[in-house]
C-alpha cells in the first residue's frame, strides 16, 4: 500500500485501508445523525479542491476556517492541504481584535466561517486584511457566498489532472497548518506544523486505541492541535467520527452514539463527575450509602492489576454490579475503550474514578508547538498511572534541565513561529531542544510527572517558593469551587481568588435557608464565607506550611471564554486575572 506521509493521504487511502468502514464522518442535522461514507468524504474534498484551484489558490497560500466541529471542517482541511495550501484554523470564540491580528499576520487569502456572531466580527475587520480576497459562510446568510456555492463551483470545474499535479508537489516537510496559540499571555503566535510533524504523531499513537474501538466523539475545538490530531488519528484508524459542535450537547450525544473513545479537558471531567455525584446525593437511605461507598472504592482504584488486592477487586466487582454499571448506562456508555485527557493535569482522584467505573483515562501532555504530543499514557507495563502523563512519545527525546524544566526534541517539534524568528529562537535552542516552560521530573519507572509552570512559581517575602498549581489542583476538587487563582508574590503568605460554582452553591444555600438573589449578594453572605473557610482549612491540612491559604476572596464574576478569563481549552489566563483584580489582591494584604 502507498505510504501515508501527508495528512490528506489518510482520506485518499481510507477505503483501501479500511474496506469494512462505511461511515467516515457524522454530524446531527435537523435532529438526525447524517453520515458521510469514505467515498462521499473524498468526493466533497476533491470538489472543494477544484473550487479552490478555480479561485486561484496557489501552493503555500493560506486558507482560514472559523467553525465549530462539523464534517465540513475536516473536509476543508483535506481539500486545502492536498493542493499544497496551508490551513489556518481560528477559534470561533475570540474577539474581533484577535481576528484582526490573525487575519493580517497570517495573510489569509480565503476564509470560510460559521455563525452570525463570527460573521459580524469579521465584517468589522475584513478590510484591514489586505490579502483576504474571498469570504464564504457555511450556510446562506444572505451576505456572502456560501459552502454549497463553493461545492457547485468545484463541480463545474473538475480539473483532475491539475489536482493530481498539485498533490504530487506536496512534500511531507511542507507546512500543512498554522495554528495560532490561544495563549494565556501576549499576542497569539502562529505555530507552523508540517505534514511530517502530524503524521509522525499518528504513526506513534496508532497502537493506543484498541482495534475494536470504532466510534469516536469529537467536541473539543478542532482548531486546537490536541483535538485536531485526535480526529486525524480516528480517521487513520478507520473510526467513525461523530462531531458535536457545542459542549452543552455532549451528554445527549453520548447517549445516542454510544462512543468507544473521546477526549476531554480536566474541567469536562470535573463536570461529568459533579453530575454523577449530584445524582447520588438525590438518592435516599441505603441506596445513597451504597453509592458513596462505591465512589470511595473508585477513588482508590489502581491501574496495574498487580497493585490491587484480592479484597479490593472483590469490592470493585460488587460496586460495578450495583453502581458503576448503572452510571455507564445513565451516561450512554456500554463498551468503552479510552477517555483521553489533555490540555492540563487531571486530578488523581478523577483519574482513578473514571478508570474504575469503566471509562479508562489516558492522559497526554504537550503543546501546540509540539504537534502536540510530548508524552502520553499507553498500554505498556506502567504505561498508565495517576499523577503522571505516561512515557515520552516514540521518537521524542524528553529531558529535565537543572532548573527542572521539561525540554524535548524530535519529530514533534514545530517548524517554527510564522514570521517570528526571534520567538522561535527563544523557545528552541541551538541544539534543537524545545523549552516547554513546564516543570517536571521522571519517576523511577520512567513516567513523566508535571509539577507546574515555571513562570507561575512565586516566592513569598519569607523566601519560600510556592507552586500555585499544586494548591489550585486541590481546591478545584471541591464542588463549591468553579475557578481559583492562588497569589502571594513577595507577600508573607499565599491567598486565593475564588469563583464559586454558583449552581452547586445555590443548592447548598436552599438547603440551609440562605437567600440567593444574586451572585454578588451570596459571596458577601457570612454563612457562605464561613463554609468556604472550612473548605480552605480542609485543603490546608494537606499542604506544607508555606502553601497554606491564609486569606481568600469570593468573586461574583464569571470567568469564561466570553469574559476573556479562560482560553478555548478552559485554562485560566492568569496574567489577566492578576491585572484585573489587582485592587482586590491588594486588599487581601492590606495591613500586613
């Protein structure tokens, strides 16, 4: 079989590699799941390529896409890359200012976009992007040409000879994508990833899913390197990919699709867990006691069978019969292979819990600049363990500098930042080592453990170093806390800014007859503050003295992508928090 070296080869070779697969891509339309066969997928991608050729898109030209997850996203990726052009995926949740910067910096020639809100933002800035000549929407919005017209254009101008010629000109070391980092600081940087970067990821990850795993659910943003790589892997392995455009549709989609594999970020795992536990709290008597006994059993789960005692296995068997099987049934999970976690560290308790109930967690680590995987859980001996992100990916060297920073080099390291050689030199040294900015170490078994971000460490005025992530990871386990940032640079002690989980807090307030007319009122309620003090005190007992949270402030504000405090992968933009809450932080230390 022809070697798969460029990402569009996945599509071209789909039928030959997976003759049994009749459904390649799927999405919901008018309440029904619709499917694209491998042949239909290839035909649409080719028609779109013909249209792009007719519109004058040349090798190396940039084509942008702003969209939630849908089959057309992947079809566009294949159509663009097989003519030697470069795909520029852009988040559909960023500001008009960010669109203005990315469109100008990347030099996008054609843009395909989804959503009325996105369209309004693009209309504000499109005239500044001097290289942007063609704007399309996915559906007819009565303002711009749209997808169906592009496909019709391609159907009218099918130049197979030219398409074959352009495919043949694409080398595996050519740039396939420029992904602009959402970033927690500064302007976005355009990460250039080659076909080689991406295909080496797939080649070294192909043994991770089980051969029988054939249904994958995709709901994390495809414009993020993590989810994009996984969707390419799903196709490479012949799975049907079910696209879900919104987080709010996940649970209903799982019940309908019964996937065998999916990915998530830790905040999604936390939401799943909170929902499961909430169901347990609604039970009564013996049923409730059994439920929470089973939850405790799950949190003690060890991945390696030899680490579980016979007595534990017996308890787990009982818990599975009585409780875990019902949880899987309520979620819509029957036979499940892998739940991939990435973008941030997952709490060990949740890692064990989901693995115990029959949704095995495989944790991965990386960054956009590393295509993205640096290390990942695997099926080898000791390949999965809570608090670790597994072994380095095959073909990737990982080392720890004397300062404790994780560095790597190999096939996963990006081509560089687009139009930014200075930033490229700052992150990739002369010996080819990419400096991640993350702190970590290896276990005796060779597993990589992450301990925080180098730039987030701070020193108190007493000279003690504090790693805020360690504290935040513990606090976020409380169902009362939605988001938290620990502060204390050059202060005598650590303090915390806390955004409560207002939905959960409302339930608690109703139970304790505490009025809840607004977020602002409830965070100033003395009974609520005392309850959060108990949560803090419980956490402090698990921390070193220098890490103790001595003061905290409850915030009534929402931290989200829309308010600018979270990245599209739900990471907190720490610098923005520190800047916008500077006065609040100052009051925490007044008088010290």
